[in-house]
C-alpha cells in the first residue's frame, strides 16, 4: 500500500476531534512529502539534527512536533523549528526551554509534560508523584515563555490489552487532575498526546486528543 493510502486508512479510524501526528523519524523527505501532498500537516520527529535537516526541505505550513527525548544542549537549535515539544520531562529541561525562548524572543513555546506510567526503566518522563510535587512548588509559574499545553505518555510495549487500558486510563485521570488543580485558569492545557501504531485505538477510547503514528503510515523503520 502507498503512504497516502495507509494515511487515509488511519484517518478513517480517527474521530473528528482527534489529531494525527504522522511520525516521520528515520523516513526520508520524499516520504514526508507524499504524506503532505495527501493532506497531512502535522509531523513528529524525535531527533533535533534530523528535524533540522528535513524542515527546510518541506513547506512552511508543516507543524513539527518534537516527540523524542530532548537533550538540553539541543533546545536552542530546536526552538525556531518546532510547533510543540511533547517531551517536557524534567525541571532542568523546562528551565532551559524557558531560558532559550526568552533569548530568542519566542513568547510562548508549547510544551507537554511527559509522564511515565510504565514500570520500564527505558521510558522517559515524570513519575506522576514527582510531577505533582514539582507543580506544588509553583516553580512552573516562573516559566513564563512556556505554554503548558497538556500531557504526553506512552503505554508499555505489550500485547496485554489490560495493561495498556490501565495505563492510558491512569494518564487520562492525571491529565484531568492537573487541568483542574494547576491549569484551570487557561484553556491552553488541553492536549492529551497518547497512542501509537499499535495502541492508538485504545488511547482514543481513553480520551487521547493527539495520536502519534509512524509505522502504520510510513512502514518499518531501520534503526
Ligand atoms: C516512534 C514514536 C512513535 C511512533 O511509533 P509507531 O509505533 O511507529 O507508530 C510515537 N511516539 C513516540 C514518542 C515515538 O518515539
């Protein structure tokens, strides 16, 4: 199947209120162009260097979503390119985003708080309690160039649907709790980024607003 046909098959599964981020990491610019020409505008990349190489070769109205682990020394390069950073996973990273945004005169960088509800050491993100503790300090209010736009999470890579359901349910509950407790003064905190090729239909059942789908659109990646 062609990229555009696979794209259309994914679109057909998405309710109108769910946005698709086509994850194009490790796929060439011509593959992204094919998806773009079919009507896809939101793309996800996980490495700053790769995004920096691809972005200038694609139209300006592409929205780039950064979904990979972000090193602090790459923030400066990323900011001018990115629409939303999904991987806000530590205070030190958020402080660097704040610092660079101010330097670059970017008034609002959209950032999601990445949470880890798996027990896998390989996954990045805040532990829910660690995130609550940090938000309770109020320090996030000093990061005035950051627009906290919601929550991102991944479920465990497992065939056990029960585990996936439980994890997405936990993320959804945490998202609503944060919305109510810390971000009720704004309508900006509204993105729930969860669901990948293998589990996006489950994520949508749990209220995902943004699914991040790669291999179901672009095929297998070479690692
Ligand atoms: C690679 C990646 C995806 C897409 O995964 P697929 O299984 O190819 O759909 C989604 N989210 C993150 C954070 C990723 O790194």
